C-alpha cells in the first residue's frame, strides 16, 4: 500500500478543509486543513484548550450543536476512544464491547477482541471490577471490534500511570498494525506522539501550525526539541 | 517488662534487608532469634471502617422480632391492658379461628388483588410517562406539569370524585391505588433518567446505536436505580391507599374486616388486621429490595 504522507487527493481516508468551529464569539478552529492517508497514524499535539478535542469531535460527528463551517470527509466506519474509558457501568465487559453490534456473531467477535487486548476470561466482569488500564483496554476492544477505517482517540492514556501507559503504547501499536485503521491520536505527551505516530501535527491558534514526519527513520531527539519548541516549552536538555 | 517491649519494638523498626538475614549496614538483624517477630500473625494497620460492614442474613428480622417480644412481655406481665391492646396469643388464636372459617383468606385475597392490580397499573403508567417525558421535550411539556399538579393533590382527596364517577366498586378502588402509585414511580424514574450522564449519550451516538438500542441498553438500565427507589415508595403507598379505600366503603377486604370489628369492639380482630398489614408491608418491601439487589448488582454502594 502506498502511504501518501501528504495525503492529498483520492487516496486520503480523512480530508478536512477550512474547518471553522466556535463557541460563542471566540473562534476555536479557524480554518483547519488536514488529510490522513489510509492506515496512517497521525498524532495531534497542542496546548491545552487549543481545540484538539473540538477537532476530533467534528471528525466523529459529535458536534451537532457547535457553530461552524468547512468540509469534513471521513469514512463510514469511525470509532472513538475517549479519555475516560466510558464503559456502561450496568453492562458486563463483553456487553460493553458488543454494544450496538447488530450481527449474529457479535458475541464471538467481542470475545476475540477481548482476547486481543489480553482480557480473555473477564467477559462477565463488571467495569468497576477492572483497573483503569484494563478498562481502557476494554474501550480499545470496543472500538476495534467494529473494524473502523478511522480510529479517533482523545488522550486515551492521559489518566493512566506512566508504566501502564507504556504497556498501552505497545498494545495500541500491535492493534493498529493488525487492523490498519487510519488513526488520529490526540495527546499532550510529545514522546507518546513521536513513538506511536507516522506524522505529528501541532495545532495552534485554531490552525495546523506545524507538521512533521515521525517514525523510525527520523531522529527522535531533534524532532522532540522542535515539537517542544513549537509548544512553547523550552527544554533544558 | 517495659524494657523488653521497648527493645522488641526497636528490633521491628530496624531496617531488614529483603531475603537476606545477615549484616546490613552494620546492623545485625537475626529475626529467628525473636519468636515474637517470626511467629507474628499477619499484622495489618487497622484503619477505621466507615461503611456498615458486610451484609448479614436475617438482619431485617431482628428489629420486628424485638418489637414482638416487647409486646409479649408487656402483655404477660399485665403491663398492657387487653382492652387497649389484645395479647399476642389472643391475636394468634383469633387468626386461627378466622382461618378455620375462611374469612381471613377470603379478605386477604381480595385485598391483595386490589393492591396488586393498583400497583401493576401504577407502575406501568408511571414508567411509561417517565420515559416519554424524559426523552422528548414535547412529552415533558405535556406530561410533567399535570403530574406535578397531581402530586400536589393528596390522592385520598380524590376519592369523593372517584366515587361519583365510578361508584364504589372495584374500579374505583384499584384506580385510587393506581393514582397513588404512579406518582412516585414517575418522579423517581424521571429523575433517574434525567440523571444519566451525557457522556453515555455521546458514546451511544458514536457507536451508532439505534433509538431502540439506546433505550434498551442505556436509558432503561440507567434509570433503573431511580425506578427502584420509586417502587419502594409506591409499594408503601399502595398499602396506605388500600387501607383507606377498604375502610371508607367496602364490603370485603382486610380493612372492611377491621372496620366491622370496630363496630363490635373486637380489639383482637383489629390488632390482627394491623398485624396482617404489617406483615404484608414488610414482605413486599423485602421482595422489592431483593429484586433491586439482583437487578442492580452492577452497582457498588454502601448497601452491599
Ligand atoms: N461545550 C463547550 N462550550 C463552550 N466552550 C467550549 C466547549 N467545548 C470546548 N470549549 C472551548 O473551546 C476551546 C477548545 O476546547 P478543546 O477542544 O476541548 O481543547 P483541547 O485542545 O484541550 O482538547 C476551549 O477554550 C474550551 O473552553
Ligand atoms: Mg481535550
């Protein structure tokens, strides 16, 4: 598969043109352009309150009551992972994973998805019986069982401890390699963005202010410095 | 004595290298020499428990049993005049007589039927109205106001009107109970429904749930705790309404049996009626609680 990092033209899975969103008089997104190729992993960085979640919610189609304009093209199958795992407390783990699936083999698929995230045997558990990391793994299973073409994740590991977060990075990497959705990962963690993504973009003043290739071919420490600089952090190292 | 204790606690406090009972930074630690240290059972720091602790079986029976015991003792010692309150054994033998001639079962059956029907219709009406008014703005503006007005009118104040409309037959009795039942069901279910976290609504939207799926998987389970709270009020309310309709104008039922006993001054039958109401109330509340615990087992609460 030819990955077109620039992502222009018909080969892009996601294409956003001149996206504008505002709450009240203040504009939050002031003309965002963004393309994501099929199977491409894009990390979105930006200072808190810059509109990352607003952009993601626009892509997820969850912003009916927000004023704005622009063109958003996304695939039919979109899954969202939120910062909180957002499991229904009154449904079992398996029930949460298969929520909204209409096919007859939903249970079998749900079990397989749970096995993929390492939670075989916990199908009957209630969400409150799981740790924070396990809950977020259920949320990952719930989003991937739908075989999305686009996976949107809004700081999915933000509430986890550092060690669990590292394990989740490895898991997400494996899952994405297996299912190959296009990914837009919102994060405030520069290192998370660099290790996971093929491309990193920085949102600032309602626009894409910086865009860099990441991945194994890139020198991580200089990219890290550049991104921190763009975010207004002057690293001592 | 005190010096030994002091030395022992000093030994415990000394740093112990893990998995190696030898010299550690000049401190010699030999735990096997101190039996108090090696044989010490699993010592945990005890923190104050704020919850009520584990649920015990038959815990609900203790209070009522104590009350009955008090009654027995007071009657046996002559502290309680039987003309004021019959002795427990008189009530028991009265129950035996009434069961033998079939009057108790007959009246109990008709009372239970009235309460059951009223409860059933009240639950259905209350729950349906709550869902309609909780899920649509049109429904809310049409339903919520009238229910609030009904809530402000004591249910029993409606009885004269209901008698004029429906006479004094079963319809009127069941209707009175229904009107008393549906209000708490509506109020609590509605509140539970409106209290569902918007984030779950957003989740349902992002998963592409159908309207029916949303209702079944998110709205109804989310409103269930409120519904059960309403149900407990409703069950109590149903018995209260029952007593009133049966004592005002009736020719059957436990309330009628008591009313008749009053005209003949039969305290024992009155007390028996009260006891029956009490047992029915206790049993139905226990049933609701059992149902609630089964249905809400996903909840992690103080109730346990
Ligand atoms: N529902 C809302 N109502 C009003 N303002 C909002 C709402 N959601 C977000 N905002 C505002 O929009 C801006 C961007 O928010 P958000 O996209 O959540 O930022 P972040 O980049 O931290 O995810 C913030 O200033 C926030 O206050
Ligand atoms: Mg955000």
